[in-house]
């Protein structure tokens, strides 16, 4: 029997958003064996409710439904797809507060951050509602006599989307809106830790009028849901946000059917603060880059390099700012909420202990808090050596390691010495130095004197083992489209 305790909450006004069944082919369905997955509040361990766990046979049936729907959806006029996406956007914005509260309860992030994520998620639907109308047939100067040459952009087919727990709404809409605008049909699998946010978006998509089989959300255990997708050649593209380790696994599994892959994988972002930087701004922006979403962000600052002349002053100000951060349950709207699970907390403890054993100094924090088992104090480590685990592995938590550097060449080499290449942050007021840094850093995105750089119009993605392809922007939609070359002779 599915537990629907979440629906009893008085602070969520639209109870129809609280879905516990999967949404497949326009219907809300349960798993064949009635298997369930419990969902808990990371702030206090309270059981929020259960969602159904579909099996392999139901996952394959969902592919059938999406393939059948693709025949009609791919031929729907772009203006009609645009209208439906715009309707979905309007409904998401109308439900903003309820969606944010659902997210806080299952994910733990502060309420203001959750509201910001709903705005961010909605922005992708709005953006791709417009982009749906823009792919054009491109004329090409013919290289042959008496021939006309054209390039057509056509939807790739059924696409599978696998989304993470740290941004349960935005990562779904960034992928799904682009695919739907392109004319593809969607199979989405949300994290088992944060499924209610995805199911609420499915409820709103249904209200918006998306036809049956066009947008499907399947809850359950990843091997049961996703392996049928990787095995079936009708699933033509797969988009995943998560760890590099899982990305490699999906890469291997998808090779058998030669799928189009869009992989947004791990990050290990450096922050580089040069002498002459605006230290007040550098500290404030690095606090944001490190501690947003309690540090559980692939864009999170993971290594902080500060040039020697300003090292001590930067550390002093950064430690003070860290100690001023408030910690609490997400609905209290603190600066730092709980971590997602016990494994995340254990990783913070492991990284702190390892850094201290290798000679780093603990400036503040470094331990669990008595607010609950998943709360970890905002932590600063100074003089962290490069061989510490935290300087080589993604931390995904509220621990900030700071170290010193002396030369540009040195810091660029140290920053690039990683398999990851998602984002880098640079603080300087020297235009030539900024130019050299942006050229030298091997990262898909470089932020200069600021933290926030993402948004619907920009191509989000990384280099090296931080992923393949781009999300957002026109390029994010083209990831789900094929180029067809047409050479025509009228004779």
C-alpha cells in the first residue's frame, strides 16, 4: 500500500501535485508487483511517502508508448508544440510555491534556493517554447550542376532522460523541454531520493495538454528502468546528469545500440584569486560558489587557490563569512541545509580527516551538527596540500579547502590537473591576466569575478570527463536532432 503522508501537509495547497504513481502513456500506473520506494525528509528523517517502483516490462512498455506517440508528435507543427510548452511554463509558475516546498521536503535545500530553482526550471520551458519555432531548413550553395542542396533538422526519436537529486526540477526541464521542442518523445527517470518533484511536473504537463506517450516519468530502481532503454535501439538518445562513474557505465551500455549521448558528469571546480582582485567580492562570490545547495552542486567550488600576497587576508575574511552562515531545515530558509544522505556526510568526514592528516589546518567546522544526522558544519581548511583527497575528488558538500600559489603558470597547471573540466572561477581586475586565464583553463565554462553563469540561453557542459554535449541554448535542442542532407534534381 502506498503511503501518501505528504498529501496531509497543510502548506501544500494543490494536493493533486502530490503523485505517487508513475506517469506513462497518459496514465498514472503502479508497478506490476506493487513494489514501492520510500521517500524521506533529509532534515529530520520523516517519511514523506512512497512512490511506485516500475519493473523492466513496464519500462519496455513505456518505450512502446513513446515510439507510437513519436509518429504524431514529430509531425506536429512547431507552433503547436510551442503553445503546449508555453502552457506548461505558465502552470509551473502558477504552482511555484507548492513545487518549491515539495522540493525542500524531499531534497533539503533552503526554501529560497528551491524557489530559485523552480524559476530556473520554468525558464527552460519558456525558452524552448520559443526555440521550437526556430529550426529552419538551411539552403547550401550547390557543388553540383542542376541540383538543389538543403539541410533539414529532424527529431532524433525517443529519448531517455536520467536526472539527479540535487536539482530535481531544473535538470528535468532543461532536458525535457529541449527534447519536446525538437519533436522527440521523452522517457524520464528521476532519482529515487527526489521523485515527487518530477511527478509534480508530469501532473502539470498533463494539464498543459501534452498528448499521451509524449512525456513519461518512470519511478523505480535505475537498473530496472534504464537498462531496457540502453538495450532498445528505438531509444535513440540518452541524456544523463550525475557522476562520472555512472556516466561511463551508461556510455558502455549504450555502445551496443550506438545512441546519441548527452552526459553532464562530475565537476571539480577551481577558484583562482589573484593579487589585485576585489577581495570583498572574491570572498562573497566564493562563498556562493562553495556553499549553494549545501555544496551539493557539480558547479560547486572544490579547490580555492589564492595568490600569496593576499592569501592570509582572503582566508581571514572567508573564514569569518563561513562562520556567519546559518544552518537549519530547508523550510526555515537557512544558508545551509542538510546533506542528502549518510554517504554524503561520511564523505565530508573522510575528506576533512585526510586533509588534516596530510598537513592542512582546520579553521572552522569539520564535524556533524546536532541538528540531525545529515547536518554537517560549514567547514574551512587552509594550507591544503595537492595530494589531499579533497583536492583530487569531488566533495559535494560544505567543506572548503584553500591553498596558496605563487605564479600564473603554476596555478593554471594545478587547476588543470584533473580529469574534470566543467567550470572554473577566476577573480582578477587585470584584463590581460583574465584573458590568459580564460585561454589556459581547460574547462567548458569560465566565470570571471562572479559565480552565477548558467541560464536557458547558454550552452551548459564541460570538457574531458565532465561530459559530452551541451544543455540549454539552441545547441541543447540540437543534441536531440539529426541533420538530413537533401540533394534534389527537378529534371
